[in-house]
C-alpha cells in the first residue's frame, strides 16, 4: 500500500494534479498505520479501532508508541507540536482541494504548484521524522514484521555466546538444544519442512520434488478385497 500510494503521489504531482494532496495525506496515514501495527502492545493497545480515524490522532498514536512524547526537552516538545501542526495543515489542504477521497469538486482554479509542493513537503517531513525515530528502536522480535537482518546487533550477540547441539529423534524431527552462557539449555523441536521453509526456500523446493518422486515410487498398500 505504501508503494502504491507513493507511486500515485509521484504521478499526480508530475501531472500537476491536485490529487497528489490526497496521496500525500494517504501516505502519512498508511505510514502511521504500519508503525502502529508494528509497535502496538496487544496487552495495552493504543491502535484506533475506527476505520476513519483522524490523521492527527494517528500521528499522535505513532508518536506515543515511539516514546517521543516522553522526552523532557522544551525544544523537542516544540518540534513535536510543529509536526502536529503540519499534520493538521495537510488535512485542511486535502479537505479543501482533494478530489479523490471526498469525491467532491476541487477548486475551480487549480492550486498552484507551490501548494501542491507544500503538501508533499509536509508529508515528507512527518514520515521522515517518524521513520528516523523508529530506526533508533529495536523492535520486539516476538511481534515484529521486520526480517532477521533488522536485528544484526542482537544476532551477533546470540551467535557469539550461544551454541547449538542437534540430533534427530525417532519421528524424524530435528531436536536442537540451545546452550546458554550460564549453562541453561533451551530445547527446540523442528520439523524438516519447517526448517527448510524458514531457512532456504530453494532447498525446500528441491527436497519437496525429491520426496514427491520417492512417494510416487513407493509401493502402495494392497487394497483390501
């Protein structure tokens, strides 16, 4: 959705169409919803339930989840307020000039390129501000949508201080024991298919084809007369 909205923003701005203001607002809304899905705690959710949640509220929730409101610094607090004003300005611009989301006629005279550019710059400022704050955090590995590579520092620590011991049980499952620095162990049971699917999809496909051939060649049980 972010990619599609951004492509729309670029296209409409290039075509000097006021619909780029709708796209700018939509880009901020989509970015906020992605951040909220990523960071919200299901045990104490802040995620808005309404589908038509105001843009300013979405930015506010994202700001809270990033713990930006907890920073006790006057200049930084003023910065948060200015971004909130940008959000409100973007909403007003979209409501007055947007022709897509509200389905109403735009101004008879098109907005100037300056106004369209202002909407884009406002959206860019808000998203960049939130994204930079997000990159400074390490997501919760249990709930995150981020890939393994996002946790490079944590991965390095685990690989340095933890060790693996593996064997196959009677059911063909891979029994992996993770040895911790203090001597404790964390046992894991992994099916071959799950290991292949999670680690190497090409190997999964190769093994699947080989197993299908083996199954087809295996003698079938005789049917009972």
